[in-house]
C-alpha cells in the first residue's frame, strides 16, 4: 500500500512538472508571437515612412520641373493646389494651341502620378472685349476644350469646368491686341486632393499660400 501511494505521488509530481513546462512553453510561444507581430508592424511603419518620403521628394521634383520648364505658378489655396500654366488663347477663340500642349501633357502626367482620383477644376477666363454674358460663354468653352484635351491624354482625375468670363484679369483692361491681353485669355487649374498631405507637401516645395 505504501509503495502504491509513493508511485502515485511520483506520477502526480511528474505530471505537474510536465504541466508546468507545457504552460511555460505556451507562454513563451505567445510572447514570441507578440514580439514577431510588433517587429512586423514596426518594419511596415518604417517602410511606409520611407515610401512617403520618396513620394514627397518625387512630387517636389515634378512641381519644380513644371516651374522651370513651363513657368508654371503653383499656389496653395483653400481647396487644394492652384496651377497657373502658360496656356492661353487667341482672341475670340477657344481652341487649344499646339504650343500649349506640352505643358498640358506634363500637367496630366503629374496629376495622374501624384493626385490620381482627385477632382480638378478647370477655370476659364476671357479678356474684357465683348459683353459679360458672351465672355462667360467663351471662357466656359475654353475650359471645356482643355478638359477634352486632358481626357484624351488619359488624365486620372475627375474634371470639372467653369467659366469666369472677364473676371480676375491679369492685366486690367487689356483686350484684343493690347499688350498683356493674352494673359487674360487663359485657364487655371485647381486640384482638390483627396489626400490631405499632398497640398502640404507641395507647399514645402515652395508654393505660395493664397487666401
């Protein structure tokens, strides 16, 4: 009887010891899994930060190239970014000129690369020759002509058009063949980015802030 009790006690002690080892092993595996998950999350965060930095650097380079190559003026506005490109029109005409297509092509590339899915509003303007009603229609036609061209180029954005007629003149009162009249016959682009960080990144690249 004493031998049986000793044997049972020994087996019980062994079982408890094995159970303790199993518990420690389970806890150790759980800790290892947590450590691996934390390390993976950290690596993913670092990779995300590096990609963001690379994207911002690429955006800055592209915006600076637009300024250097085409004399673009880029400003931060409440809606997002405002692009004033050297895209102008002949008097009483809404046709996109061949000499302006290179700037539009580059603009389409930058929007598709950095602002895919954003809303781009194309604002058309006219010089003060003619009635206000006519100039509004003409400026709208200019915005629509540019929109059609960008869509033909496959721009990855939602395009809206609006005509402001003879308002916001660059050279006050200049019309027809007056010096500076061509600057009043233009389009301006406003990018309403779905990614809030992009306008900030562009401002870092040296844009002006417009209120």
